[in-house]
């Protein structure tokens, strides 16, 4: 009989034990006990930290609290300013009538019956140079205004906004995620963009329009107060005549500014090798293209329009913006807590553990890459981390592919998008900004991310069979 030290057994099983305990903790705290989201997520993160201190080397009991605080701070550093500025943008665009003016512009071009198509196209396009979260910050006020305008279909509007942004986020460079994977796998960027668009379109249509219309007929999500704007205020703006609203250019200015500024850095980085002279503006683009700066500029433009089109004194206007910031602070705290919970799960080594277990599985490379990205995503929450983990594992194997390596970028992106749930900060962002319950977020956002993932895999397998480009 072979003797195996107890500590060795603990360490070999610790990632799975940590994941299971973390899953039970978060469900118990948020679903069964129905604690406030921030409190429940922080407690779940502490629980995972304590379990890590038992099983994970170099993770002492004294580290459990400090690791949670550090992970929370790191997440807040990434999303704090953008969410606060998004709160100002959202309130200002909604209550100035700017969002309503853009909605009416869409409807004038495509008709009210195609409101969902206009939102899907807009979110898909905006997500090319911008991270998903920034797109959702900008598009959520339009979805809310569209609901106030037509009086129905809020479920559909949220689904198409989420689907458009999420598909581009994982499939189409120069969106940062697939761009990083393409660089890791050393794939041709032009071919990756072309295949990414071909993969993203069916996924966006299936998850956004097909599933969106199906779930919309079965789930009527009401328009709730969120981002410090009440339903009554939205409906009052929706009843205003168009000539009393801001002009189209002024209305769209916050969105245009944010996209142009953030996109400027993408353009410089993409064309720097082709046009060396463009490198001279890189420092400026790097500053203005930072999402913290870009969304602050956009917030100033939105706030100015809010002041211009409302009969408010300077102090009243400042008080309204302060209320928006209070609402944004709550959303930022919940989102960062969700990220901290995911980070503590990741610290257990669950991602590497699951990826290593699948690395030698005897199935096709494309399906293997999808599985690795999908399981890492479900286990630790971050789509970007799942993409980079899978890319690092699959990079040495690209020479064994019988198809163009751009297809490998697609399946990794598809896998990394699956089943966004409690350990994903994006889940909480969609819930809080959209004004949803946890159950509604699972029925809409979680399902649509899974549809995008599975349809992206199937589309890639079909395209790679028909057009291998090897």
C-alpha cells in the first residue's frame, strides 16, 4: 500500500474544493439569505480566502482578508471612475432628453418595429474599439429610453444591447480581448478580423434577436428606478415633443466623444507600423484614449447638455449629479466585489488546474481550446483571463492545426464568453445598471452569453470545415 501524505492529497484537490465551497457560499448568501449584493459577495470572497489559506501554499490565514481587500481595490481601480462617470452620463442623457432624441432618430430611420435591430447594430459597432463595460454604460440609457418611448419590450432591448457588445468583445479585433489572443497565437490580424465578423454576426443575431424576442414574450421586465433616475422621469421625457429635446449632434456627443477618444489609441496602435508618423501622437492618444479620461470627457459633455435643457439652478444641477454619483458608487462597489470573489477563486489555482486536466484530452484542438476557455471562465469569472489562459496553453500547438489559426482565436473567445454568473463583475454591472433582479439577469444575460459561446463554437467548426484557409 502506497502512503500519500495528507497535505499532498489536500493540495491536489484544493482547487475543486475551493470552487465548490465558493459556489455554495455565494448561492447561500445571495439566494437563500438574500443579503445585499455587496455584503454577500464580500462574505463569499472572505470564505474562499479562508479555504485558500487551508489548501493553497503561500496563502496564510492572515492573507485572507488582505487578499480580498487588494482584489477589491484592483477591480475598483479598473471600473471605479468609468462607472461613476457612466452614472453621470446615464442620468444626464436620460433627463436632458438626449437619449430619447437618439431613440427617436433610430426609429425615424428604421421604424419603431425595428427598434431592437437599431440597438443591436449600435452596440455591436460601438464595441469594436471599446471594452464591453464601456459600451454597456453608453447603451443602457438608450435601452431605458426606448422602453419609455414604446412602453414595452425592455427585456428585448437589454438582451440585444448585451448581445451586440458581448459578441464583438470576444470575436472581433481590435477589441482588446481577441486582439491579445491573436497576438499570442501570432495570427494574421486581417484574416482574424474577417473571420471574427463572420463568426460574430450569427452569434449576435441568434443571442440578440432570436433569443431576445423569445424571452421577451415570456419575461416582462419592468422599467425600474436605477442610476438615480426614476421611471416617472423617463416617461415624462418620453412624452416631450421632439423640438423641445436636444439636437441629434448634441445628444450623441457623449457617445461620439467616448468612442472617438478610446478608439484613437486603437488606431495609433493598429497603424503605427504602417504609418510611422502617427507615432508622434501616441502619448496624446494614450492619455485621451484611457477609458477613465474618455468617459470623464463624455460625462462633462452630457452634464453640460443636462444643465442646458433643464430649468435647474447651479446648486440643483450639482445636487442631481451628486445623486448620480451616489448611485454609481453603489454599482461600482457591487461590481468590484464580484470581481474580488472571482479573483479569490482564481487564487486557488482553479484555472490552471482545470486547464491542465483538459490539455491532454484526446479531442480536436478547436474543441479542446473552447473547453479550456469555457471551464476557466465558469470557474473564475473573467472572460479576458479565460481567453489568455487558453491562448497560452494552445499557442505551442498551433502548428498542429489543419485550419487557419484565426479559427483558434474564435473558439477561445467563444469559450471565454460562456455562462456569466455571480463571479463575473460583468454580471453585476448588467444587473445594477439595467435595474434587474438576480433571477432576471440569469434569464437574460447569463443565457445570452451561453448562446453566444455555443453558437460561436458551432459556427467556427462549420466555417473551418468549409473554408479551412490552411
